[in-house]
């Protein structure tokens, strides 16, 4: 059985036409692109944590381990994995933003989605956007391709997305989309496709592509400078790695040729 209410509120402020944007570390988050995007927006909007979902019913602590921190020489504190919500005012837009960040839960996904939708209803959220990233045969020299799904045709058009044709195992993002459809809450998920042949270290190009598309679409003004610099650094490191690896260079030439022939 579920323990008591899994939603913990630290504060409650009325919000203006809020949009909830969520990302989950793990399976839905190749190159940590989606969680990096959310973390970046949290910093840019100076968003403050106001709620979280109690991990007890949703995480397997032998998979997502709690972390011990030494606060003083002898004082040990346990930090549990949790799913946290931050709120910030949109810059350049009349709406507020709620940003959800944490790891994909290990169990009771339906209960977890119910909790997210309840927070959305409690705070008057008008739309939920989930961010994700996956590995694919894409050229690292091209702009990061974005695909997406939505409960509404209108959102796909507004976001100017290639509709996703994916079929197969799904992550928590797919389950949230389904729950939104059932509850009649507009939902869009935005996915960055990242090169599968690069080491999956944080890929700031993926995060940047997500932040740019999201802010263009929602009329949100954020300084993308630091993220753009990180993406450019990353790109030059990748160039070096490719140039010094004959196998990888050959593979990428092949990929370019195939793309050209399509």
C-alpha cells in the first residue's frame, strides 16, 4: 500500500498561467541533455524549490542509492533521491514556470504520474512539457534533430516538430503523456536525438537545442550564452576525438554518405 500523501509542499504561491516542464535522469535522458536543460532553466529563472515527491514509494534505494554527506567532522546527513519542483517567473512572458527535476522512478509509475498531475492541478498548470533525449544515428556536425509527440496537433505545429515514429519500450515520459491525455491536460514531449557513437558524457549541445526550442516556443527570454559556450567546447573536443580516431572518422564518412543518398 502507498504510504501517506507523497506530495510535500514547502511553500504555495499563486502562479500566472504556469507551464510545468519536467525531465528525468536515466533512460529518457541520453547525454544528460534533458536534465541539464532543466537545471540550466532553473538557474536562469532563479527558480526556488517549492515542492517534492517523497521517494519512499517510487524509488528502489538499492538502485538509486541515498548519499551520505559529512556536514561537520562528525555530523553525517543522508540525502535521499527525490523528485523536486522549482518555480520561477518567466522573463519576457506573462507566465510562470514550474520545473521538475529528479531521477526516473523505479516503481509505481502510475502513482508517480498521479502525484505529478495533482501538483499540476493544485498549481493551475495549463500545460505539461516533458523533455527527453535518445541516442540515434545522427551526424554530430549537424544541428541536433528534435522530435516530439503531443496530445494536440496544434502543439506539434507550434513547436515545429518532426512527429516521433518511435515504437518500443517507453520511459516515464511516455506514461506521463498518456496520463495527460486521459485527464485532458495539454502535453508535449520534446526529444533531442544525440549521436550514439560518442561517449554519453553530458552533451550540452542536446541541452542547448532543447532550451532554445522551448524558449522560442514559449516566448521565454533566457541568456543561453554559458550553455552555447559549453556546447562549442564540447563540439571542438568531439572534432579532436573524431580526427584522431580513424575508425570513427570512417564511420562518420559512411554516415554522411548514407544521409546524402537518402
